[in-house]
C-alpha cells in the first residue's frame, strides 16, 4: 500500500505529490515549492514521516512544476528525472519566468537521468510505470501505480479538462491521442492525481470530460 500526500504550491497552484510506502522510501513528483515556507512544508513532512527520498520525478519541465528542483537537489542530493526532449526543447527556468512576467532567483538543475515511457520507477516495495503522454509538452510523462490504481497525470488530464497546447511543443491532436491511448485504457476506478486541481477518476473523465 502506498500513501499519497498532496501539496498545492506557488503562484500557479501546482500539485506536488510525495508518494511513499511502508518501507519509508519515497518519491516526489513535480516539486513546485517556491519559497522557504513551502520548502519547510516538504522538509517537515519528509522528516516527520521518517522518509528517504529516492527520486525527484518531473511529469514535464514547465516552470510551475520545477520551481522546487533546486531545493530538492540541495537538500536531498537528488537531480530531477524527466524526458530528454523536455530538456532539449523547453526554455530555461529564467526564460520561462520572463515570459510569464516573473523575476525569479532560482537556479536551473540539470537532468542527470532521462526517463521515458515503458520504464519503471522503483522505490521501497513499490513501482510506478512511466507512461509517455506528449501533447501538453513535447516529452510529457505520467506515472501509474497499478497495485493501488493511482495515476499521476501532470498537466495531461484534469478533472473536466485537459492540458493547454499553446506552449512550447504542444499539440492538441497529440495530447488527445495520448490520453485516449495511454490513460483512458486504464481501469475505470483508477484515481487520477492531476498537476492542478482536484482528484478525479478515469471513469469520470470518460463520461463527463467535454474535451474527450
């Protein structure tokens, strides 16, 4: 059994997830903490639950989802893990910030391990299957835990919506195809933990999502 802890961080209300099992090993997904207060929230949760952070996973490298990567690297010596095309195509953190009218003093942290669809992220006694879901971004990824029926969809699929496709490397056709082929084929009772907003299920999105 795995435990999922969700936090909402930064100007964009991005969902950051810490996922752990009874061994105490954990992964963090889309660390978006932007200031000391938000960093302390993450640090305290990890310490209070005696967790050992094993992976810093990125569904994609848009600004709002990577603002905490420098903190994670400095504190836990973990480099972010993402798809190679995200690092090669997307602008840097500072460049993206300028495009949103923000001035941030946050360092970019290089990707030292590239991950891709079909791979597995292992921690403790648990696994996350890596699903390739481009369209919102060129190398978008989702993470699926089959045992518990949990999907971390990033900005691919939301409750009642899908990711925007007007940013770098976005494509509506590619995104909807990825959702149809990789996500809607999961069991109906799969719980979807999106990059923003509330949880949903695959069944609910099949029935009610107007974009699908």
